[in-house]
């Protein structure tokens, strides 16, 4: 089992591409995420109307949809390993850090795919202002990394439980609550036509959040995975 950075990277990519090939065959996680996100966005936008929504309401709506859409699919990669019995093979062939990084990259791919579809629909359906689209993308990118960094370890924990479905969102929410509050506040400022400099403190928090959560997850994952 290689200990070098190149060996860790190669095994992480092997785990990532294994999950990607399986997902392309079944599309279980991707379909769950997209179906929930698109359906929720469509229903809510038609219920509230396309115009006259305040930046605060728009930002809260966007991140609520992002949160619950992510919760509907991000745990599938670990749950699938437990249900098919392949977690034992992974334990024998890859070290925990490479498994975690591979799963993190896969969940990141899922969430980026979802975001690239839901975000344009959000602006179209809600008639949200697009003047500050570049700062919005910056906050969105950090938010996606924050969601993935915090939930990948939680997904591994949930996969070991007997009840998996709703438990993922219940356990993830306390960890993500502060992140979501910061994202909603920063997005509100951006949609209210403020500059990127006005959310500099939020950006610093988001970067720190991603670094801290990823580091903690790397340190704890081997204990969770081999439990």
C-alpha cells in the first residue's frame, strides 16, 4: 500500500473513477439530486411567482433547495458500498485517506453537475438579478465545496446505520447550519447588488470552513470507515 503522495493520488482517482463508472451506469444519486432540485425549484417558483421577491427570500430559497437536493443523493456512494458488500474490498485494496479523497471528489462532481443545472433554472424561474453574477459564482463555488467537505464524512457515518434515508439530513443540518447562514447572508448581499468586497469576511469564513472540515474529516475517516 503506497504511502507517497503520488500513490495516494492514484488510489484516490481509482476510487473516484470506480464510483463515476457505477454512477454513469445506474444514475441513482444523480437522478435523485436533480429530480428533487428541479421539482422543488419549479413548484416553489410557480407558488411564489417570478417577480417581486426580495434578495433575502431569494438567497434563502436558493440555499434551501441546494441543501435538500444535496441531502437526497450525496450519501449514496457510501450506502451503495455497504449494500453491495464492496466496502470490504475497498478496505483491503485502498487506505482510508484515498477512499475519502475519492469519495469527496465524486460527491463534488455530483454537486457541481447539479449546481450547473439548477442555478440557471433558479435565475430564470425566479427572475433573480444577474448584475453581480461573478461574485455570486464565487460564493456558490465556496458553498459547494463547503457542503461537500462537511457531508462526505457524515455520509460514511450514516452508511453504517440501520436507518439511512432521512438520518443524513438530520445529522448534517447541525454541522451545516452555520455554513448555510453565512451563505444565505452573503448571497443576499450579492443579489442586493453589493460588490464582492462587501462579503470579504464571509469569503474568509467559507475558505476556513472548507479547510477545517476537510482536515477533520481526513483525520476521523479511518475510524469511521473501519468501524
